[in-house]
């Protein structure tokens, strides 16, 4: 996914996506143990998507903290 597509989503939707991606990684790991992974590069893509989600959530958290301090 592109980062601009992820930025549109709410924080709750991002957390749901993250859980979905982690489940996909778990399933791919199971397939890897069985020896039938069709797209090994999909691991990297999922991990990068999770990292993008964490980055967006952290940016939002920092922005909220910054706005809270400015209001005081």
C-alpha cells in the first residue's frame, strides 16, 4: 500500500490493517514451513506496510502531544 492511502485511514482502521497484515505474515510463515510459499517477496511487502502504519500512528501521537502543549 502507498503511504498516502494509509494516511487517509483513521487510527482504528490502521490498527485493524496492522492486525490483518500480522495475520497474513503468520499464514505465510506457516506456508513457508510447509514449503509452498508462492510469493516470498510478500513477506517484505507486509513488513514494510506494518512499519508504515506504525510510523503514521507515531506521527499522529506526536502531533497530538505537540498540539496539547501549545494549547496550555
